[in-house]
C-alpha cells in the first residue's frame, strides 16, 4: 500500500515541477516580449522614439504624445488607419520605410500639421495619399520603391497649388509613366524619378518647377530629344546637370526644337516664379511688420516706464506734502499727550 502512494506523490511532485517550469518559461517569454520596447531619446533637441524592426503590425498607441521624430521602419505594418497618428500631432519626422503598407485610410496624415518629412519608401502603395500635399509644413516626401502606377484619377481631386511647401520629392523606382502633375512647386529643388518607365514624359512638366536644382532621370527610358530638351532647360535655369542622363547625340533643332517656349517662357513658369516672389515679399513684409512691432513694443514699454516713474514721483511729492501738512494739523505726539492728559483726569473722576 505504501509503495504506490509514494509513486503517486512523486508523480504529483513531477507534475508540479513541470507546470512551474512551463509557467516560468511562459512568464519569461512574455517578459522578453515586453522588454522589446521602443527606445526614447533625443536628436538635435527633438524627442525621438525608435520602434524599428519590432515586427509591429500597427502604429503603437502607447507612446509619449510629444514625440517629434518617430521611426517605425522595418516593421510589418500593412495599413495606416485614420486614428494611427491622432495622438501624435507633434511629429515632425516620420519614418515608415520598409513596411508592407498597401493602404492608407483618409484622414491618417491630416492631424500631422507639424510634419516636415515622411519616408514611405519600400512599401506597397499604389498611390500617394493626397492629403499629404495639404500638410502646411511638409518639405520632404519619399515614396520611392512603391507600386505607384497611374495617379491621374487621384490627382483630379487635388487642389492646386498644393499647400505643402515641397522641397524634395522622391518617386524613384516605381511604375510611373509620367511625372505626376502637382501644379506649381515653387520650392522644389530636388526631384528623383529615376527607374520609372516615363514613356509619357513631356518637357512642359518642368515648367512647374521653377527652382529645380537637381533632377534624377536616370533609367527612365526618355528619348534622346526629351533628354536634350531637359539638358537645355536645366542649363538655362542654372540647375545641376549631374544626375541628368548624359545625352551623347546633339540633335538638330529641326528634329528637336529648343524647349524654352514650353518651359522658361511659359505662363506656368512665370506663375511659379511669381508665387515664389509673392512668398518672399510676404515673408519680407512679415519680417518688416515684426520689426515694426518690436520697435513699437519697446517704445510702448519705455513710455509706460516713464509714465510710471513720473506718476510715482508726483505721488511721492504729493504724499510728502500731505505728510508735512498732517504733521502740522494733528501731531501724533500732541494726540498722545492729549490722551495722557485726558485719561488721568477721566480716572480721577471715575475714582472720585
Ligand atoms: C534617387 O532614388 C534612388 C532610389 O531611392 C537612389 O538610389 C538614387 O541615389 C536617388 N538619386 C539621387 C540623385 O539622390
Ligand atoms: C517661341 O515663341 C516665339 C513667339 O511666340 C516664336 O517666334 C519662336 O519661334 C518660338 N520658338 C520656338 C523654339 O518654338
């Protein structure tokens, strides 16, 4: 009877040990998963949170809301939802490259009014989220290495000129047949459309980009006349021809006319220049107004100080004269003297 009982006990003990080992392993597993937190730090005084390469499937919602640089690259995010960045409206730089983003819900980027740069490269996007072009601070946009193909339909609804002051645009390595028409982009200085089959390229597209300095048109299959026209145009506006495909054969102008009527001499180009000038004038005006405001404020403060000083001096004089007068009218010593004289008298009468 005793033997089987001890066997039972041993079995029970083994069971307990087994269960606790499994438990410990589970707990450790959860703990190690918990430890894979995003790292918080600073970069050039901006608050940066890095969540790269963490197998994330969604934008985490438990981060500090004051994040300014958010790195979500190398994850497995498939979809951006309209609430994804609702809590993080201070983001200035957003890295979303090397994910699997196929779709972006309308309203996803709209709350990011401080956004200056977004990198959506190496995803599966078939279009650019149009609301990006309405962001008031967006300067740098990377959408290269996506599946961009036909944007005409989406671009139809776009309000031009766009609000985003785009300076850098990378559309390389997609499937575009044309440079997308975003209207005038007076601040754009670098455009990368390399590795796209630009079979529909027309030189007029460059009239929108009056301050273009660098363009990468390598591996775009544009023909030799387009190539020559691009070179002509860029030389005229003083752009860097470094990344232009080198055109070996110079063509006769009867075969390939000079492009200037379609670029620098066009209404579009002038419109682009005017809008840039307007912005400059506006900022100059703002600067002037700021200076004027500053000077006005200084004068106001000075005037207030002088006024106060005068008032105080006048007040001091007045109170001095009042004190002087009081001294003559009711002397405190006289008053106490009076009481000292009165009180014994009063006492005397009371005791009497
Ligand atoms: C254009 O983009 C491609 C792909 O991202 C890159 O390899 C290339 O260096 C870029 N060109 C320039 C001029 O930056
Ligand atoms: C440009 O336009 C002007 C006037 O409209 C015309 O005389 C000139 O021949 C045109 N040049 C080219 C290269 O088309």
